[in-house]
C-alpha cells in the first residue's frame, strides 16, 4: 500500500473541463478528481461532502474519508475487543 502521484495528462483534460463547467468544482479539486478519473482510480477519499456526492466516470467510489476512517477504527476496536475477550492471557 502506498501513494502515487498522478500526472495531469491528456486523459484528465475532459474530466477537468466537465467538473469545472457542469459541476462548478473548485480548480484544485477538479485537478485531483480529473487525474484520478484519468488513472481509473477505484477509491477517491475526500473530506469534502460535496465532492463525495459527485458521480465521475473513471472513479469507482468517492467516499468521505472522515466517515470511512471512523468506521475502520470502530471495526478495528470491535475486532480487538473480541480477540481480547476470547483469548486467555494468563499463560503469557
């Protein structure tokens, strides 16, 4: 798992133009989304609820990173609690 810098290439021009003209997305957000769409990104995380509502060809899912982060933490805590409850630590 890691991060990759995506280029603003020829494939990003059309999504960028559409995002700016039709959806009135800010320039920086439109660049990020257009690059992700051009690269065929599966999951785009954002803290902006307005962006999370957009349907952009080339991006499978746009998710609110705050909600996703909280959900993952809750699931991790539940998994840890379950493990702790069913594991006998006295022998350690």
